[in-house]
C-alpha cells in the first residue's frame, strides 16, 4: 500500500493524492446514464422517458457491486493494516463469490421486468424500457464487477487506476452511443449495448489487473476459508439501502 499512497511521511499530500481520484470517481459514476439520456433524447420523447424510468433500476444494479466492494474494502483494509495478508486474500474471494451470486439474481430479474415496470408506473414506455433494461440485466456482471474491483483496489491505496479507467470507459460510452443508436439503428437497445460494452471493458481490465499480479492482493482460491460473508454484507447493506432510498 505504501507504494501507492504514503500517509506516514506526508499525510497532507497523501490526503489529496488519495481523495482527488475518489471525487472524480464519484462524479463520473453517473456519467453512463447521463450520456445515454443525452443521446436517446435526440430520438423522441418516449425513448427519453423510457431511459428516465430505467435509471433508478440501473443505479441499483451498480450499487450491488459498489456496496459489496465497500464491504470487502472495509475488511481488506482492516486485515492489511493488521498485517494479515492471507485474511485480505480471503476477503476478496468472498466478495467475488457474493458478486457472482448477486449477478445471477439480477439476471433472473429479466423475467420480471414487465411486473417491475408496471409496479413503478412505467406502462406507457414498457416496451422501450424493457429494450433498454434487458441487456443491462443479462450483463449485470459487467457493472457489478467493475464497481467491486474499483473499491477493492482502493483498499490497497490505489484510487488512480479505477478513476482513470472509469473516465476512459465513459469516453468510450460517449463514442459508442451515437454509433449504436443512429448508425446501426438499434435505438434504445443501442444505448444499452454501448453502456454494457464500455462497462465490460472496465471490468475485464480490472480483473486482468488482479490476475496479472499487479495488485497487492492476489485472486487465488487456495486462500479461501468460508465464514466472512456476513461481515461483508454487514458493511455493504447500509450503503445499498441509501442507494435504494434515492431510487425509491
């Protein structure tokens, strides 16, 4: 961790070095939805409304990954601070398993999109909303893991890589949106595919970062010892509830 941010010898500089990327990370996290809304609004009011009512549901999917990342981050930071490296290795493995389970659950939501949209009163844009949400639900792992790994890297004191990657994938989404929507004539689905693809690039790169050994915490199931999933969810749940309240 000291290789990334030195909090001991120069705490003031380390504070800004660590928090500035986090501020940018927060600002750009909402970029995907804003970009989609901007390009889709060029089509017609119905498509604009369909994206609008879908955004809270997308935020919830993203929140799953972010919340699990925050929960895992908390345990990893505590264990790395106590020099229990194997404990931090075990923590990220539990977080990954939790993300896989949540991802499969979100995929099942695809079969209930009609009921969900009816419940929130989006019947007038039902078909367009389903076109937008279906690829996102089916590819929820892209959003969950990109946000999860962004938070676990921060536990190592590395907030630059997630921020740079998030900005880059937002730029990619900005480029792909008009191509998929207007050039390929995919409409609302095009905005969804562009978002999934750009977020998937981020998830794959962060996974590569871990598997290539560039991180301090390796992903190796020989370190797995069951028993701390509850601790992860204890920290993750309050963050998810705050996001849920915003969506409601």
